[in-house]
C-alpha cells in the first residue's frame, strides 16, 4: 500500500499550542484503508479541529493501559466533520484513518491541535530557622489539602489523583 502522509506543523510557543495537518492520499489498492498513528505526550491535550475526506475517515484513541481503540469520530459520507471537537488527554495514541473506494484519488485530511496542560512549575522557596530557636521540620502530603499526613523523602509513584506536598516548620 502506498501512503503519502504529509505533516505540517505550526507552533505557537507563547500560547503552548501546536497545530498540525495530516493528509493521507494515493491508496495503492481500491477499497483499502490508509492510516497514521501518532502520540499525544503527557501533559498535552489533542483536539481534532477539522477532518475532511473524499470518501470516509475515522479518528480513534488508545490509552497506554488498554489494547482497545476508542472511536472518536467516523464519517462515511465524504463530508467535512462538524460538531463538538474530540479531545484526548495524553499520554495516548491517536489513529487517523482514510478509507478508499473505487478511486485512486481518495484523500483524507486532519487538522489537529496540541495544547500543553497540567504542567507543574518548579518548586522554589525556602524556610528559615530563626537564630536561637528550635525548629521541627517535616514533609507532609495530602490528597484534599485539608487532611495532612507525614511523608518521607523519596520517589513517589504515579497515581490517578492529585497529591499535594508541603514543608512544615514548627519553631519553638
């Protein structure tokens, strides 16, 4: 199968956005599919801005913990996609497919956007123990910012919920 995938990128770093365009064309076999798979990085959201196809096109997502593909949109009418834009939070994979039928001139085009989200700024700051005072320093963690538990220095594994940390200093 001969697939020509054309990728154009337009980065807008000041806004944390990157637009891209995939164009699938020139199927070798009639009634066959062409596809491209790409990654949505961590701390990024993929949005399908526009999809159009001469025959049919599909867009699916897959998350790392799954072997199943989730259908985001499918059109077999050959018209441009319209409606709410599918969004996928990374890390994930996106599969864009074009379906050919009775023609070697079929084409499928995807205009997509990546946005940076959920970035954590570098921690900065310090605590100062006053001269002549005793201080007790502890690291604490919370899931709700209300209930705090003592934590230890080290590496903490990824979780499905936010974890908050604070450095607490009691001065006597």
